């Protein structure tokens, strides 16, 4: 089994508003992202909420996900990773940590990563586009103890640096693995891409 853990607890300080609820595809960004994760081949999907949880959760109420509340969201992304790893099933091969502000991720890309992760069973699986590493990153469960020790807003980057021999880099065709929404200019770019696509 592989679990998809959507990290959506952030305060979005650089954006200046609740980016999880920004409109994308006619619905809140978080709903669009989670629906794409659910449409892929993950065996289990969790969503970690923190800041604005009360406003975000109603938009996910009808979806088949496990909602987890992270009261320590101000401590950075590492705190959400730790919450996502609570109550790990014994039959879990590993988990993918999915950023809630990556709306250009597609189910085909998720499925490509899941297939390789299950078949090759690398310790850490990192997607790349034109030799640039992106997200989501998959970790086998043997790294969970180390993930539970990380601090701040670095995510799993320090573990990737610590174990380069365990990292399998998979080239994908989706530049969306590199694109996330941090600032208003990113949202403007997203809207521009949407208009051109339509």
C-alpha cells in the first residue's frame, strides 16, 4: 500500500490570503488538488489541515479522505509531515508527501510515480522534469522514524541529502511537479496558463 499525504496546513503568509481556497477550475484549489490525488492509484489519502482548517474542511467533507488536524502548523512543514505519519498501517510500503498548492499535478504523473515506487521499491523516489527535482517525494516506511525527527519548514530535503544512494530520480513529462503557488504572481501565472490551455 502507498499513502498520499496532502500537506495543506500552511498559513500562506507570502500569498496574503487563504491560497487553499483560491479558485482553480471552478472550485477551491484544495478540492481540485485532492480530487486529482483521489483519482489516482493511491491506496489511502490523508489531508493535513492546520491554519484555516475550519474554513477548508467543509470543501472536502464529501471526499473519501482522512482529515488530520495539525495544531503545530506554525512550526513549519515538518510538523504536518509528522501528523501525516501518525497511525501508520502495518502493510504500508511508503508515503508520498503532496503539496496542496501544486494544481498542475496530474493523476497520470501520480500513477507513474506510484507504479515505479511499488515495482522498484526505492528508498526515496523523486520526480524530475528537465533534470530539476520536484514534488511529490515518496519515502519508504523505513525512513519514517527519521522523518519524525525533522524540524522547521524543510520537509524531507535533509533526508534526501543524507541518503543520496537511496534516491531514485524518475523523469516525468509534467512540469507541474516544479510549480507551486507561493506568491500572487504565481496565481496570475496559473490563470494565464489556464486561459491558454482553454
